[in-house]
């Protein structure tokens, strides 16, 4: 009767109830920490994969740049060769008009040079096509890298949002318990 009058029974009941709520909160906090650790591990793996992908694309970009430079150099050399052959053809035409006896020979040389020019022009066109293909592939790969970075950023934002929500729920429960 004295305990009831003093209100110790109510105090003891509230104390037991509060301790029970604190134990539940602790177990939920432990579970949340496990989930956070698991998510952080996954994010670390994703960051590592992102870094590897970025390195791959950088190396691939360097390789394509080198290929582009080589193709440009070959194209320049072929263009110079074509100009030299055209100059030689013009020289031969001039000389053939001066020498009537050597005309047939010069014309055959001109035909041969024109074939060479045609062949070199075809090679130049093929190299130009390869160059354009490489540039298109480089654009596609750049888009893929950007897409992967956006995916990782989205996952990171979701993770941060979920963490904030869990912390706010936890703080709300602890305030309610108090």
C-alpha cells in the first residue's frame, strides 16, 4: 500500500517498459549498422569498378588517339605521294609534247601513274572511312562512361537518402521512448 501511494509501482512499470524499448532500439540499430556496412561494401566495389572502367576508357581513348594520328599521318603521306605523282605526270605530259618519238612511252607512263593515283585515292578514302568509324566509336564509349557515372551517383544519392531516413526514424523512436 505504501508503494502504491508513493507511485513506485508505476515507476517500476515505466522503467521496465523503457528498458524493453531501448533493447529493441539497440537490436534495430545493430541491424541497421549491418545493412549500412553491406551497402558501404557494395559502394566501395562499385567505386572500384567505376575507376577500372574509367581507366579502361582513358586507355582506349589514348589508343584511338594514336590510331587517329597514325591514320592522319598515312593520309598526309598518301596525299603528298599523290601530289608528287600528279607533278610527275604533268612533267611527263610536258616532255611528251616536246618529244614526238617518246610520246607513246610517255602516254603509257601517264596511264600507269593515273592507275597509281586512283589506287592511292582509294586507299585514302578507306583510311578516311576508318577514321570516321573510330571517331563514332569514341563518341559511343564516352556516352557509356557518362551513363555509368550517373548510375553510381544515383545509387549513392539513394544510399544517403535511406541513411538519413533511418537516422531520423531512430531519433524519433528514441525521443518517443524518453
